[in-house]
């Protein structure tokens, strides 16, 4: 019996040890699975951020290129503005053309014809 009594506590200790060992192994397996899942999520998130960063860099480069083109275009427009007439200058030209009124002026042929007609009249009267 004494051997049986010593055997009984030992087997109960071994059974308890085995149960605890199984629990620890299960916890370790769960922790390993969680660590793998976290690692996969981290890699996925890193790839997403790299892709987003790359896309953002492309967009920034494109925007910078468009800004440079706009600056060149604005400079060209500003340079061309100097070649346009101002409203006051146009008003001056309009007044000058109204004073000149080229339609009321006689052409050289008309003047020559009028002189010839006047001379013909004078010669016919004499």
C-alpha cells in the first residue's frame, strides 16, 4: 500500500504536469499564430504604404511639372501683353481716324478728273 500511495500522488502530479504542459503548448501555439498574423498584417500594411507613397510621389512630380508649364505659359502671356494696345491708345487712334475720315478725301484720279473737267469748262467758255 505504501507503494501505491506514493504512486498515486506521483501519477496525479504527472497528470497535472501534463495538463499544464498542454495548456502552455496551446498558449504558445496561439501566440505563434498571432505573431504570424501580426507579421502578415505588418507586411501588407507596409506594402500598401509603399504603394501609396510611390503614387503620391508620382502625383507630386506631375503637379510640379504642371506648375512649371503654367509658369512658362504665364511668362509668355505676360510678355505678349506688352504687345497689345491699351484702351487709351485705341481711343486715341479712333479719334484720329474720325478726324481724318479717309472716305471724304479725294483720290488723285478724282482730283485729276476734277481739274480736267474744270479746264474743259474754262476752255469751252472761252
